[in-house]
C-alpha cells in the first residue's frame, strides 16, 4: 500500500480522530518535517504514544523526492524536478525577485528576499490548449493535497517562499478539492502564507470559480482568457466550448461582486490570431466593467506548436496602448526568464521517466509583482 503524505490533511485528520489524537499536534509535525524533510517519526518526541504506530504504518514525511534542481544563469530562476510516488514527475519553479537586476534598479528590494513558487496541480492536463506544452501531454493524474504542498516544502530549502502561483503543470480547478486543501495548509502554520500572496490561474472552469471565492477567500484569481470572442477562444482552447465566454464573464462579474477583488487576466499574444487592434478594442469592451489587470504574455514556442508565433514588440505596445488609453485597463507585459533551464510557469512538460526536461520556454514575473 502506498503511504500517504503527512500533508494530506483530511486523511491525517480523520486518522487522528479515529485514534483519539488531538489535531493541535498537526502543525507541530509539519514544522518538524519542513525543517527535517528526511526525519523519522520517532524524532518528534512530544507526540502522544498512539501517534507513532499510526504515523509509522500510514504516513511519510515526504512522499515525493527532489530529483534534480537546475539554476538559471539569470540568478533568479530555479527549476525543481520532483518525482512522485507513482513514478511520474512534475516540475515546480522558484523565482527570486529581489535579485532581479534592472527592474529594481539593481538594488535589493525593500523588505528582503521574497521568492515566488510556481506549483503544479496535475501531471499533464486534459484541457488541451493548442499553445501549451502541458496540454500536449494529455492528462495523466491529479496530484494529491500532499503532493502539491510538498512542492513548497522542497522549494523552501532553496529559497524563502513568500508567494505561490498555481501556474505550473495542470488545471488547478480540475483538481479542486486537492487544490483547496493544499492552499488551506499553505495558509496555516508553519507556512503561514498570506492569501493575498497566493494566485490560482485557471482556463475558466465556470462552476468552480464562484466556489473558489467561497472556499478560498482573498486568494487571487487569474484567468487565462487569451481571446476576446468565443470563436477564437474555441480555436485555441478547446475547453472554451464547454465553458463559453458569456458564461465565463458572468462568473467573473459575480466573483468580483462577491469578493471585491481585482482579477488578473492572462492573454498570450499570438501573431495574427488574437493580437490586432480590433481585438484589443473587443477585449477592452469585454473587460471595461470589471476591475482587472491584463497581463500580455509573449508566446513561448513549444515543440509541437509550430502553428503559432509570438506577436512582435511594436504590436504588443499598440495592443497595450488601446487597453490603457481607450479603456483605462491596467496592463503589463510578461517578461521571459529562465530560458536556459527550460523553466516556465504554464509551459511545463515532463516527457519520459527520468530527468528529461521541457521544451523551450520563458517565465512569469509580473502577477506577483503587482501585489507586493
Ligand atoms: N491551467 C491553468 C494554469 C497553468 S497554465 C491555466 O491555463 O491558466 C499557466 C499560464 O501559462 C496560462 O495563462 C497559460 O495559458 C500559459 N501558457 C501556456 N502555454 C504557454 C506558452 N506556450 N507561452 C506562453 N504562455 C503559456
Ligand atoms: Fe491546461 Fe493551462 Fe495548459 Fe490549457 S494552458 S492545457 S488549461 S495547463
């Protein structure tokens, strides 16, 4: 039988209930594991005696192993390749903002180092977006709550993580309960991340968006819109057929009415597909009654997606100007990072069983910048 991760909180809590063990020991165990990922349960001396046989027979401190770490020469980005108990791999990417020369005038950021972790929620993805490397893998499996949280545990040994974005492999809202439980753990001791520093990015799973606001208040929502009209969205994102643009916009209005939070909109700039001036106006009109920040993303070519090219810089500027000047929409352009290690949020693909890496990519820096 496979062991459960100690970070699979619902399973751990019910096992503790059955054995009459108080839940208040849980953060203490997590803290020990965070500091000593290779620990044995007996090293934690302060637990009730019933806890030891239970932990020894059913739980591991970590069910995943850190297979390899690649550090980018940009001194900002590191990619962790993590092996799951079932033999599959996922990738998680650490971005250290404080060292990013140029953007902060070469000076360390006030407030000290603050890294962002881009986590995976699934092995592969069933949404099949035409531009996405993960989508081309198809769906393999959902990560458990523990497997999601363990990415944070591994990354915490590389850097002090302050922000988490669910922009790695997979569609987080298609693994809803594991996502919600994982975020809840990240908010608790010993991680104690602020909900404002966690961002869930979704292709637009309409029915899950309003639930998310209820289950994870104050967590940021990022929506991969990528087109201002239904037919273009369907061409590049097959999932748009099941979640039509009209219904998605209704869900976003409701989400904002209830949460009062701004929404981050991701928009990949695809040459000749969704990037002309008319489409900038359509996007502006679609979004002008919402409080949003639009993040224009250069398309990063991936192996099989030769059908797309990224928009040139002048056209991106023009698109941005329309949104800003005509519709007063805050707009940022995503910077690419970490290409030498093939690391990119939303673009990760794990092919074979060992340390193969992804196709060529770039990295996300801006959504987190906005709320620091
Ligand atoms: N499934 C979720 C989260 C993971 S993808 C989602 O789609 O939102 C994270 C982001 O990376 C998304 O905005 C996605 O559209 C983007 N992305 C995927 N492939 C890309 C590519 N080739 N170039 C640039 N961004 C890409
Ligand atoms: Fe899945 Fe997101 Fe990639 Fe689309 S962009 S295939 S939803 S991971």
